[in-house]
């Protein structure tokens, strides 16, 4: 009998404890719901409809949460839409497109706004490409116009960039030639001069100035080296470097070149070669006279330019003369 009473007391104690805990949990949940509800109402009153709708939806049927949620949803969509429009107006078109693509904006004219963003992006990129072209950044401008995929006259502008780039390159070569000529850097000026196409600006007049300077520099050094072997070794190579840049029919420049090369090359001098020298390594200028001599490691060759012949030793390791 005692054990029955004890067991009943334990059961009563457990049930009482459960009731107390359950009532306590309900009270806590109610307090949490109330706090969330008040927060949602505060956000709704403050215009933060997106977060307010989220909280009201989480509250379910607590008080009038469901009704307030339905009230906030269209206001939330409008707020999202207005935010996307603000981004578009601020020129942040990529961000605006992301906002307009939000699935929560169903019912708003998002497709139209996305197309407007893309149109504004193309117009902006076109203006930027024009700015690059006007600044002389022709490669960057051409790439920008090509990326516009036929927008307006972007294809024509891309071609214009190519033309302007070529003209700028020619202008740089011309100006570089003039600057180096004025500084006396004749060989560098000659390299720039060769890159200028015939008919560009007054290339002919510039060529006359350059050729006259080359001729004068070459003859001056020839005179310094003439009549003295040591002086000739010092000055003739410089004289040659200037005079060989001249056309062969330029005044008596060819006569100076022949005298200089004859002194420099000795027996290798070839008056009819383009290089004033026997080019024995160039088969276009050399013909082998007696192939039979190869059998004993020797041969005879003739310069095609002047006709002179000479004996030589055949090099089997390099399979050449």
C-alpha cells in the first residue's frame, strides 16, 4: 500500500513538472513571437517591407501576421524595383540587371528595364571607346568598338582606329627621322626613313636632306682615312657605314665606296657585287668550276658578279666551301 502511494506521488510530481515546463515554454515562445512581431511592425513602419514580410511570414498565424505579410509583399516588390531603378540611374547597370532579375519582382516591368540597362551600357561603352580613340589609344578603342557587336557605327569606328593607328605610326617614324637627323644620328634616322612609305608627306624632300648628310659624313671620314693605312683602318669603316646607305647612283658616292671597300677587303674586293666583296658563302653569287677536284678535297670557284676564279679547300664537315 505504501509503495502505491509513493508511485502515485511520483506520477503527480512528474505531471506537475511537465505542466510547469510546458507553460514556461509557451510563455517564452509567446514572448519571442511578440518580440518578432513588434520588430516586423517597426520595419514595416520604417519602410523596410522586404524584411518585414520575411518576419511576418515566419510568424505564421500569430495575430494578424499573415494579413500584414500580404500587405508588405507588394510594397517589398516595389521597394526592390525602385532600388534597381536607382542603381540604373546611378550608372551601375550590371548591378541593376541583377536586381531586376530577382524572382520576387514578378509583375513588375523588369524585362523592359533590363533592356534599358543594356542599351545604356552600350551607349556608355561607345562613349568610352570614342574617348580612347580621341586620346590616341587606338588598340584599346578598336577592341572596345569590336565588343559592341555592331552597335551604331562601331564597326566603322573600329576600322577608323586601324587607319589612325597606321597614320600615327607613319607620323612617329617621320618625326623620329627628322629629330634624329637634326641631332646628327644619321644611321638611326635612316632606319626610321626606310619605314616611311613613298609619297608620305614630303618624304622626298626629307630624303634629300638625309642623303646629303650621309654623303657629307661619309666623305668627311674618307678624307680623314685616305693615304694612311692606320687612319684608313680607323675611319674607312665609319665612312662605309654612311655611304652604303645611299643609292648607288647618288653622285659619286659609288666611287668613294669602291675606294673604301678595295682598301678594306683587299683581294676579296668585288666591284660588281652588291656588297663590293666576294660573297663566297652565297651560292647565288658563286659557281663551282671543277667538281672533280672535290675527290681530293679541293675545288675551284668563280664569282658570278665579276668572274674572278680561285682555288679553295672543301670542308666536308660543314658540307660547304
